[in-house]
C-alpha cells in the first residue's frame, strides 16, 4: 500500500508509482476563503490578525477576497509594488502607518500605532499587518501588548 492510501480504506494504490508525490498540493485543500498564514514570514497573531513580511500582488488580492484589511508599516518609497492600488482596485481597504528605523523608539509613534491597532481590533474581522520582512511588525506587536495591554515583558 502506498503512503497516499495508508489508512484511507482503499485496497488499491495509485495507478502510477508515487503519483501523489507528482501531484502538487492544490488550492482545494486550502480554500481561498480560509484565512491562514501562507508564507514563511506570515504569523497568526490571533483574533483575525496576521503579521507578515512583504506580500506579493497575488497575496494582496487574495486577502481582499478574504475580507482582510491591509495595513503596511512600510514607507511609500520602500515598496516594490503599488500595494494601495492593488488592494483598492480589488475592492479592499488599505492603510499605511509608515515606519522608519528610529520610530519604534518614539513614545508618540507608539501611541499613534497603538491607537490604530485598538481601532482596528474594535472593528473586528481580519487584518493583515505587514512590513518588509516582518521585523518591524513583530517589534510593534510585542510593544503594543507589553505597553498598551500590560503583558509581562518576559
């Protein structure tokens, strides 16, 4: 019995050897409306939030179909594609909270970012928060929970 058929009640395996290894996974196994992290730099943060690095244009369009609002922490000149146009043409919601290296040290920047996160959390639903590589997003998310929500720094 081949691994593809093990335990599924079938007595016959595939008609060609290793047929399951030759067939790449299809989107049918992960429906387009299933809102899950899909890449190596996407993280499920709970409550409908995904923190991530730079998405592709296709990923942005998929997020719109999944009713996710997109928030980028990238500066407009740092993007390799026009995310705002891609998201808005697909009928989605796009916001920018551009972040430079020293911004995360600024209390005023923190408060503005935390207010944005609180407002989006209050709306509920799905939010895709990203930057270029997921470092700024990860740092911002940790600071938000430590400073605004009083989570232990450990």
